[in-house]
């Protein structure tokens, strides 16, 4: 597996939390602004009930796919890498408290995954 991070225009921070309506991830842009991370059910419908993290199930798979699709801006690469990213990063996020992942941390995880695959 090869991964070559491309420079991003603006760093992002993915912030996950759970409220009374369920789990969600907000994407915060370094240059200002934010938006809700779409679950990308159009790419792969792992979890029609939404995103999740902190274990190895369908919600974390959907979260991994959504983050990678947003971060990489490459749907095919996101599909190819999301299950490994789920196990490497998303499954170990705290299930019961808010978390943050920066663009740099996502790139570092992807580079480590690539190095392990060689």
C-alpha cells in the first residue's frame, strides 16, 4: 500500500462527540469555519444509523470512511484504506468522551499503516 500525503490548503481538526441525538463529527478548518462530517453512505453503507468510534464495529467503519474521504479527497483511496484506518485509529478513540484528530495525525496514521504494509 502506498500513501503519499498531499499538502492540504488548510489544516483540519475532526472533533467527535455524542449528544442526545447520537454521535457526530464536526470538521473545524484551521482558517476558520466548520461543518458536519457527512457519513458518506453513498460510498459504503456500513452503518445507516450513523458514525461511531471506540470499538471495531460498523459505526466506526463508517466514521473511518467518512474521515478519510474528507481528508484525502479521494474516494477510492478512502474505500481501500478505511478498514485498516478503523483498526489503527478509530477503534481506539474513547467511546464515552469527546475526541480530536488533526489532519497531521491522520497523515501520520496513514504513513504508519503504509510502512507496516511494506
